[in-house]
């Protein structure tokens, strides 16, 4: 079996190794209890991590916890999962509810620095918490989703940490 890799070196925030996501201009970011919490200080809150990737097909994914604040949970304003290159949205999955995984796929023609964003709420003082982040090649992500146990039954994995996965 080939090795599959999650390129976010600290996919379980709060673990030793430092933080990967930094606060955008209108947010604070806190790490704890295996999550990144983005709290709005103004209306366009987000956490971001810039990473340089080679050309290819990629998957960025994260789980949004249920503590999404008091705002209407059907709004998509300033919420969701984003990939940005040179200030332009390359991929986006808008907010569509709590306690679910958000996943975007994107393609790069050349080596490119992308900005991975975890959106915060648009209400000042409220927060969104994200965990179990993945950045992987589409091939590795698909391989993770296809893993089976010794009986051939799907493992139905939605996340793996760093360089490890069930064997």
C-alpha cells in the first residue's frame, strides 16, 4: 500500500508543534480541545494558512463544530471554507449548517501559494470552531476514503492525522 499524506502538519490544533492558522484582520484565533476557534472582531472574520503546493488536484477539508453562534444557521455570508490565490476565490464551500464536514476540491496548473481559509461568523464577538483539517492531493484523499478493513468493509474515514492512517 502506498503512503497517503495530510499536508497540514498539525491537523489537530492545540497539539505540540505550534499553530498553523493565523487570524485574518477582523478575527482572533484560539487553539484548544483539538480545534481552531475563529472569533469575529468585525464582520469579515477568518483564519488563514498560506501554503505552497505543486501543480495538481487538491482537496481541502475541515469539520465545523456546532457552536456557530446566534446568527441564522442558513446564512452563507462570510462563512464556509475557502481557497484563495492572489486575492481571488479558487474554491469555496458556503456555510450550510453545523456539525458537518466542509470539503473543497481545486486544481493548480503550476506551483502556487494558496491561502487556506476557515471562515468565522459575521457577528462581532461570536465564533466558529473547526477541527480535523485535511489538505491532501485528490489521489491521497480518494485513497483515504476508499480504505477498507480486513474483511473488505469500508472504513468510511473522514480524516487522518499527519502521515498516519489505519492499516
